[in-house]
C-alpha cells in the first residue's frame, strides 16, 4: 500500500480527531484483536483488559505511526505483546516453564495462526476497497454471481437485463478491473512473499 492508501487516509483522519474514522478503524480491526486474544486463551477479565489497553495505546500512538498503512500489523503485534505481558504476570504466580519444548511449539503455531488472521483481514479489506472502485454494473454482476449457490446465467440475465452471452465476458472484465484496482494491486504485492491467495481470484476459477 502507498501513503495514499485507504488505511493511511483513515489513520490520518483519526489522528486529526475524526470520530467516524476512529469508529471505522475499530469496526475493521476488532475481529483481529479478538482473534489474537482468543488464541492466547486469556481469562475473560484479562482479555477485556488487553482489548482496552490496545485501543488506548492506539489513541496514544496513532499520530506517531511511521507507516500508517501498516496499522493492521501494528494492531496485531501490540495485541500479541500485551497478551504475552499478561501471561508473564500469571507465570510469576504459577509454576510454569515458559521455555518448555511444548510451549515453544505452541507459540510457533500461535504466531502462524495470528499471521493468517492478519492476512485474512487485509484480504477482506482489500476486496472491500477494490470493490468500491468498480462500476455499478460490475458491482451488481459480481454480487449476483457471488451468492451461494450462484444463480444460473438465465436468472442473472433476467434480473440484470443482460444478454446471457455477455455475462461470462463481462464477468471476466470486471474481475480483471478488480485485480487492477490500487487496493488489490497493493495487497497482491504485499502478500506475494507470504504466499497470500487473493479471494477474488477464486471467483474467476
């Protein structure tokens, strides 16, 4: 993502006190925060504390983020670090070896799971941002074809007043436009080295 990405714009607006931007950030990334907390198996009271601490720290730091577009990663890392802090406090009052082989393996799996969650959040957001840039025709057509189960071309033709023969080619053109939007292009570039798979690409299979 570039400095002009939707995430960077949200961060900038929130840092300037835009409440609607804050609300959107919270709505977008609360599922990621909850997922990270859940995977650390914290007690409910500790989980609530971590959630509150994360958002308070973001309030303090949002104007100083060097890479605003990396906000999802900052949220994930900060939440994980706060969870680990809580667990370390608990370890001081319980006999527990944090360096045991089983715990090390569990920690590695946890990191992998959290990274997958972050990628999923980024993928969904890229799809939402990219979809918003499509023409109304493409939005209507792709929305129809993404329903489960997908309707027949005949049904789509009747509901959208499109010739049956034009649905397939139009679908391909719309998917290509979606892949070329700045949001999707940025996601593909950032996730390529992590083996990310763009959900929208599956629509073309």
